[in-house]
C-alpha cells in the first residue's frame, strides 16, 4: 500500500504538491509512482525561471526500468530545483515526500488548483487503477 500524506494534493499523473509558507509549492512524484518506476538513476529538472503551464512535461526521471515524464501540476514559474536529486536520484525512492522533492513553483494567480485531488481522492484513483 502506497504512502499518501493527507496534507498534500495530488494529480492523476502521480505528482504531489505541498503548499509552502512563502506562497510557493513544492512538487514531486508520489510513493506509488516511484515504486512503479523502480530504482532511480537519472533526473533532469527544469531551469529556474522557466514558465510552466499545468500539464507541461517539465522533468524527466529515469529508473532501471523506464524513463518517465513528470508534469507540472499548476501554471507558474519554477523558482527552485532540488540539486540533491540530480546528484542522488535514489532520494526519490528513499523519501519521495521529503528530501526527494523535485522543484518549487510560484503558482500563477488563479492556478488550476481545482484539478488537484485530496489524499482520499488519490487513494480512490489508485484503487481504481489496480
């Protein structure tokens, strides 16, 4: 059973977001996604300053099993990236909701938050997919 923290919001494509105190959001992939992908070996992150539209492919993660795109959950500007996962992609496997975050985004005013799911809704999605 995947770990699904209640305080986060989720996308249908298995990204999570955490609201930060400064108004930015941290973005990563879920425990379920990292488990399906397997041992991470490479991560390519977006450049800070890049403008993203919700649904844009913005990160590439490669594992021993496959390469996968990660999509921006909201429209906004990349304000920070997690260099630690570039140096050690296994952090995504070890701590997907903590040290394994991918990037921080300054969401655009009125960004598509209604498209995001609660932990309960994400759990239902996973049950439906299996």
